[in-house]
């Protein structure tokens, strides 16, 4: 019965949102970012670090290449909240001096594996001296006093932050727009969404204006924009990378079971390097240095699992899932088709558990205490939003409404959802074991026109299952559709088996090409799906 209500709710949203989205698209000229002209922008972070420590290229030259690219593409896609170009150039000059004074590449490879590599960071993660508002307009300006732990660790590994990137207000939506920085657009077609909530990151990566980045993922918010923008994204196993310095945050310990800091990149080889550098001690439990024998893995695939809440999977995505799975026949591995029991309830379980936790930062709180708001506060904002008078976005207002409604649910309902989580955990443990991967869609379609996520949001079910279970999931680019839009597939494994998903992503990059930069000009996109 609940699913029927949600479908009816989506239909009513569609009636209002679709015409508005068409008007916005009509007013925006269809275009993508210009093609890359500097070959340095095509390199992986690993290659750039190797070139810098071997003095084949200066760090200053690398940093300037990415700054120049940002200056070209950001007016088109609007992915940057604040840059730190001047500081980055000064840091690059220091790196060049360090390498000249100690020209031992092995030393730098061991001690600073990301030496001189430009880094972009989602604004919800603290970068010292930079904006840390997470897309909010209240407070008007919040500047980070110190780096988030993951950012500090990447600095220690030699990475150089050059910008913080756009996110929806408090990261509460799967499209990146807010009243402060505005709307982030897809680098392959500005009429389409970059996704969210790590949309600023992935838009810049897809445009070739960044090479490695840090986002975050709580219900696919790192993986969806990676899929839409044609880049790599990794949702690590829970409790690997520290969430310290992330906004929003909850005082509930269970919050860290679901929220993860997500490495993002244009090349698969960089994901394990970022992961290790961001969490140098605890990441050792993942055994990322241990080679994966692809002849000994089990491969399962899920092209589509139809439910009342999901749309039909795009034919190119289904073909890519199948093609990716059957690629491993080259290694003597026979792929098996999977079916996930109670798959259609996984999003319901995740949302129920999150909504029943202590609230993270929100627009309603009256003090530093994130729990300090009432139903009356929420009701007032809902009325203002319905009249078009709210200072905040509908998605953040809707969070407060669903949070308060969830508190009315009987405890038995939450207990049933937690029971479902345990069932699914057991199912995946038995299916995948310690050497299995599941290849499946990220989302049902490629990037759609702006704002349409309001009535497509239930399709995040393909991503939510990894957050619910705390297991790793890697998004790997799988090509372009005939209309020129990128898309990816998702690789899932059991908890702390990140090395498997990362190894499979690296193999599929070699097989199918990985990130394909925008070629410039006007995309031939047609509006196949509403």
C-alpha cells in the first residue's frame, strides 16, 4: 500500500515539475564544454605524481593546467564554490623546490604518493580557510578553521587543494543546486543535471578540470553524479575513511554506518591511492596492496529488477552490465545472473533507519543542537515553501517533514526494517562470500533534464542497498549513449572487500575505455525519457 501512495505522489510531482523543467531547458542553450587541449589533463593522478617526482614536468605546470581548464569550464557548468588558485600555485612552487633539493623519486613515491596532484573537495568537507557551508545560506558564511581529517591526510600525501565544489543545501538531494552558488550543470550537456549531492565534484572531473576529488555518499550521492558525468566513484566500506569535518553531521553513532567520504577520479588507478592516503592506518584492513587474481573471483550480474518504484533500465545500461559481466569469461569465470530478495524494500529500510536516528544538521534547528526543532517549526516552513516564500529549498523542507512523520511510526515498523537489513546482509554474505562481485546499474537512465529527480528519486534504490549494508560499491564509466551522454555501471562486494570492486573497475576501464572527455560542440541529445 505504501508503494502505491509513493507512486501517486510521484505522479503529482511530475505534473508540476516536468513543465517547469521543459521551460528551464528551453531557456538554456544546448552545449557541452570545449574539448581538452592540454595532454596533462588526460593523465591519471598517479601518472602526474610520477612525472613530477621524476622531474618530467613541473608541479607548477600541472597545477596551472588544471586552473586554466577550470577557468574555461566553470562559467559553463558552475561547479566551484570557492577556489584557492593563488595558494595552490605557491604550494606547487614549493613542491618543485622540494623535488629539486631531493631528486629521489622512490622517496617521494613512498612518502608522498600524490605529490603535486591537484585536488578538489566537496564543500561539505572542511578545507582550511575555505567555505564550509555545505550549500547553506544560513549561516551566511562559514569558513573552515582546519582541514577535515581525510583532506589533511591527502595533503600529507602531497595533494594540493585547488577548489571546493558545489553541493545541494546540506547535501540533501540528488541534484546540485542551492541559493548561494546556484545550479551545477552536466559537462556533456548543460541542459542536463550533474547529479548530486557530489555534483560539483563530478562535473569538474567529467569536464577534465580536476583529476582526483573527495565527495561523500549517504544514499548514492557520490555514485549518481559519477554515473551522470562519466567518471569513477567509490563508496568505501563503512568506517574506513573518517567523517570528521563533514557537514552535515549527526551525534548518532549509527550515522557513520551510512555516511562515507567518497574518493572520485577520472581514472580507476587513482581510487585505491586516494582511499589509502585518506585513511592511511585503518585502510590496511582492506589489504589494497594484495593483488586480485581475476581468475578466482565470482561474478554475478543484475541487469534490472523491476519493482513498483523503479523505471525501466535504459537499454545501453543493461547491455553494459551484461557486457561487463561476460568480459570475465576471458579469465575463465562464468558469470551468474542474480536476483536480490526483497530488493524493493531496501530503500524503505535505509530511509526508515536514517529518519529514526538523531537528526543531522538541518534548516529547522534553533541552536547548535540538531534535535532542537519541533513539528511546528517544520509545519511553518512547509506552508512557506508551498507558497513559494521559503528561504530554503523544497528538498530540505521535505527532510524535516519526513523526519517528523517517521517519529510517528510504530517501533515494530522500524524493527521490521532492521530485520530486513539483517536478512539482506546475510543474503549478500552467502551470495558473494569473500571473492564475489555483483555488477548492476547505478540508476535507470543517463543524466536527465534539470529538476526531474523530484519524481525519479525512487530509482536510487539501485544505490541505496550498498549504503544500507555498509558495503563497498564502485562506479565505472561504461561508455556513451548514441546521444553522447556518459553512463556507468556499479560493482558491489561484501564489507571490507573494496579491493575486489576496485580491481574489477580497473579491468573494465582497460576493456571498455573508462572516462571519455567531452568533445565540445553541441550534443545530439534527444529527450527520450521524461
